[in-house]
């Protein structure tokens, strides 16, 4: 029992137990339920693959495709939006950077759903935007809410900080002298960016991209609140399977697939780029 | 074209202001082709700002910089035929040693095989092992990294190489070795080197000419010998190291009088029109004990400290008359025979002292 006496083990024990009971346990149960027959609520029945097969036959792959597409789209929209802001915050704004940080972080104190309902009021027919444009210029933009672009707007808006702040950290890790050295050796701005800035900011860029990708993949509120019936995302399917349909095994299968998908993407991306090498520890 | 006939790098009234602060003030300077020129000054003297303007990372507020007659002011760093070795070295941490060195050639679209050949040449020239091409720069030692940074700059084939105190972070022995290597490389490449440092000693070892900076101005430009033997003022004289400096006024032909004690000392020659200024006597020209007895300039004092400086010993002597401190340095084999606390004569020959106008 010597290992138990080590202070590290003892200190880690409460957290370890909590994680086991609250995180690993439920995950294992979800994994178990994914092999149970449809609409059952116990784990002691003969395992079956019927739920996995139904993912394809019942066209769940459509909501998977929507989730992945929107996740990729959000990442590709957020990166160019956030990079200049992050660059400014890391290198240019000086003491104003704190103000920008606060302005971006403060809305996070308000619940995501409330903020999205704010957008509903803006985009609604005869809402803030439509109403204002009608009375000022006589233009109507009534059809904006409950469309895919409205969902994308919500996703970009909600997940912006998750792309921005890792980018700020990534960019602030680049020593100015290294960029100056590249320019001094003949590199123009674009070459400095491609040869020095981008690779050195890569840890931050990767973390920002993976974070937003995974969060959008599991997102639900944006498509429900701003998208209405326009599309169904996979998290939506998981939710209705567990609640409305009372089909735990179906919900479990979709969850397992979602976890495996996120996991695969995260691990392959992190393995492709050696973080230690990028940071320069080796 | 021979050295000195064509103007090479010329600075004309270069001034740099940051807000209300003037970092560099109205500097005129001419640097010759192929020379090793060093700018020396204490921190805050404006030498870093100077070099940053020369490489194109800062723009002068006023004045003109010309390279072979071409105005450099508005030319960005990447379009200048100059290159700098940074104080932090600024190696690319995500690139291998080889990729670091060949960076400039890659930007210039030199083909891979020629790049590789040139890198290997440079590795050999700088006494770096050839197999470090694929190593990460963080696997290399401090001295190797210095050489990589220099190789990277040489690969650019610049007209002028600038150095921003690249050796300041190294330990004493490695620094000494690299100073000499740098001088060898200067001779081998024949390029113009412009070096900045806060150590006049380092400048003395390497430079053909030295410019001494203080408060954004150049105080003196000259060969190491000039700077050592003919400093233009007290600042330059004291910058070289510890000296005995007295405030004096003229006291007739070939003599000065101390403003503090009123004692009169013989000197070699007074500068034209000298009325008041400083008398500088370097510790190593001071004699002590019997050797001081026949000298015209003599002071009686008490030896109260001795410091071993390696090849030399430094004595601190407190004068009996007014207890001011004098420094005397002797070589080990001509050390003072007496004891600490002894009363002793110290002195110097008139021609070994330097008289500086205020």
C-alpha cells in the first residue's frame, strides 16, 4: 500500500474518484446502452448492432453531415475573422488589449440561449433589423430568421472567443526579433507570415480550430433557436432520442459516434503537428 | 575601388526621436568599406537605436543614410543589402540548423542543391559539424547557436553585417574565443562589419575603428590606439576602465594644479588654450615604492587594499595628505614588496599622464 502514501496520489484521489463516477462511468454506460435493443432501459440484455445499422437506414447521417459541414464552415469563417483581432491584441493594442478582452469576454457572463434569443429579436420579421430598414429605407429583409445563414451567424457569434483567445496566446508567443530577422534576411510581409509567424503561432491556431470545431459539432442551441426547422444537427437528434423518443440505445449510438468522430479529428490533428517541436522545446 | 576613396556608408545628421525623447542626436559618421567598426556606449546611449535604423527596423526622424551614395532612409529591411546578428540571435525555433542558415537563399529562390552546398561551406567555415544540418537549433550549445546565427547572416551575402551585442549573454571564456573568431571571419570574408557593444574591451580586441557613444551622440571616433592613448574627454578616458582622474587647472608651462588639493604636477604637454580640465593617469603607468622615488610627480600614501587581477595586481593607496584614493596596477613579477598598511611613495612620469580640456 506504499503508493497510496505518496502525497501526489492522495491529493489526486478525490478528483480521480469524482471523474470516475461523474464522467467515465456515464460514458461507459452510454457505450453499453448503444449495444442494447431499441427502447430498453437496462444494460443486462443481449448485445446487438441494430442501433448502429439504423444510423444509416434511418438517415441520421444527414444530421451528421450538417454538423460536420457547419463545424468546418464555422472554423473557416472564424479563423480569418479572429486572426487580425488576435494579432492586434497580442502585438498592437498595448494597454487597450485589456479593454478588447473585456468587451469580448463580458457577454460570456450571459447565458448562450439568452444571447441567441437576442439575435432572434434582431433577425425576426418586423424585428430590430427588418423594422429599422423598413422605416428608414423601405427595404424589407424579413426572411432572415430560421435559415442556415442565421445558424452560421449564431455559431460564429457564440464561438468567437474560443477561436480568438487561443490565437492571442499563439501569436503572443512569437518573439518580435524572429520576425525582424526574417525580414532582415529578405523576406517580404507575406513570406514572414508564412515562414515564421504562422508556424510559430500554430499551437494556438490548432487549439482554437479544434476547440471551435468540437464545440460546433456538439452544438444544439444555435440550430434550434436561430434555425427553427431549417436543419437538424446531430446533437438535436441525440437530445430527442433521449427525451421525446425515450430511446436511450438510439441516443447512445449517436453519442458514441459523435465522441469517436471528435476524438479521431482531435488526435489526428494533434499528432500531425508536434506541439513540442512547434514551441521549440526540442 | 580602394578603401577610403569612395564613400561607403555615410550618416548625415541622423536623429531619432521617440515622442519627446531623443535617442540619437544629429550623428555624422562615415564607415569605410571592409572595416570592422564598433559602436561602444553604455546602455541608453542610443547605439541599439542606431543599428536598428541602419538595418531598416526604425526610421530616422531626420538626417540621411547613404550606402555607396544611395539613400537608405525609406528602404525597408528586406530590401537592404545588409543583415544583422541579433542580441537574442533570433534563430527560427521551428526550423533545423540547415533551414535556418539557408533561409535567405530560400527567399531568394536559390535552388536546393546550391543552397545545400553553400550551407555546408558555411558550416565548415564556422567550424560547425556538417551533421548538424538536420539538428533542431535548440539541441545546439550557446556557442554553436552564435555560429549558426552568423552563418545565417553570411548566407544572405550582405554588403554590411551588423552585430547587436551577440556575445553579451555568453560566459567569459567563450566570449573571448568568439571575439577572436569573429575577427578571423572578418578578415576571411573581407566584408564590412558594424558591431555594437557596451564593452570597450571587446571593441578594442576586434575593431579597426571605434565610435564611442554617449547620450545619443558620438563622442569620439578613432582606432583602438587613439581611443586608449588620446581620449577626447573624461567620459572616454573613464569608459576604458578604472583610471585616476583629477580636476585640475593650468599652472604655467607643463604643469597643472589640482583643484582639490592645490598640489602641482608636471605633465607632458598642455593642450592648446588649456585653462581647466582633467588629469588622467592610468593605473598601469603608476609606479610604487622604490620605482616611484626618482619621479617628479609623487604622492605619499598608505596601501590599504590589493586585488589580484590575474596577470596584474591592483593596489588602492590612500594619500596621506587628503585621503583621496589612487589606483596602481603592477604586473605580478614587479609586485610591490611591502605589506598592506605600509606608508609608501607612488608616482608617475609626466609624459604618461593625459590632460583633457573640459
